């Protein structure tokens, strides 16, 4: 082998090995994330329990719960979108349970024309999941009080506005006879899992790197002929 080809060959093989190792690491991360999402889905769909007197975000995120009480007519609408349906609103209402506790209830989705439709007080048994959404960031607009539209489920602010405990239950099922919303239940689809994209990216770069190395070595060899 010509001496002027040795350094590019080493550099090319080393770069390919590094890129392949990153792809392999992402494969392992993808397997781990798949197990995590499966565990979350299993927890979401487990047998519901009464809402605990004391809740913890770390321990009770996604906890399946069931409660009976009355859904108040007061509500806050939060701008949202449903795939294949389009924009609309989440409806957040106070839910007063039979023991007197008041919590937040995410009743589900309504289309834009139904934003101001009447939704009177109703008694129901609700099955759903506790949730602490991660929706607020530095670019989230403040609520538009004139239009009655919020842009994120800010639990402390919602609880203060609707005079409830800072606990949010997202409705999955309800015994209401006449549904006025479409349930927008908790699932794991909103949790990002882009590891397959990273796997394809790193191994794709490894193939390109190896191909460019082979081309570069071919050029060196033919220039030296």
C-alpha cells in the first residue's frame, strides 16, 4: 500500500467506526425507550383507583383513576388540535366529587364552532388518568381573557381560576348520557421517540463516510499512476 494512502485510510475507518458506534448506541436507546413507552401504556390502561388524598407528580403521573361527582358549568378552553380533525379546544371544567373535593377535569375536545356551546352542570362517573402536562415554555402566550382562550394546561393557574385543587384528571370514559365533548385521553403518542431517525442518520452517515473514503483513496491511487 502506498504510504500516501495510509493516513486517509486510517482516518476513514476511524470515522466510520465512530459513526457506527453512535448508531449502535441509538439502537440500544430505541429498545430502552420502547420498553419505557410500553410500561407507560400499561400503567395508563390499568385498573382505575379512587383519586388519592395526597398526590405526587413523580409517583402518580398517568395514574388511572375513577371518580363520581358533578361537572360544573364553568370552564376554560385551551387551544388544541386533533390529527385528521384540525384545530379546536380542550375543555377544562371543575369536577366536584361526592366527598366535596374539587379537581380539574379535562373533558376532551370540541371543534371551533362549539367553543361557546352551552355545557350545563351534569352528574357523572368519570374514568381517566391524572396528568401533569409539560406544555409551558418561555414562548407560551399568556391567556387571552377577552376571547376566553388559553394556550397551555397550566395546572396551578387553572386551579386558581376555577377554584379547585391543582389536580388534573383527563377524561377517558364518562357515564354522561349526552356527550358534549370528544374525549381526548392520555396516551404515550405525545412522548417523543425519535431514536429510529437517529439510527438511520448515524448509519447513513457511516455509509457516506466509508464511500467518500473509498472514493478519496481511488483518486489518490489513480493520480499516482
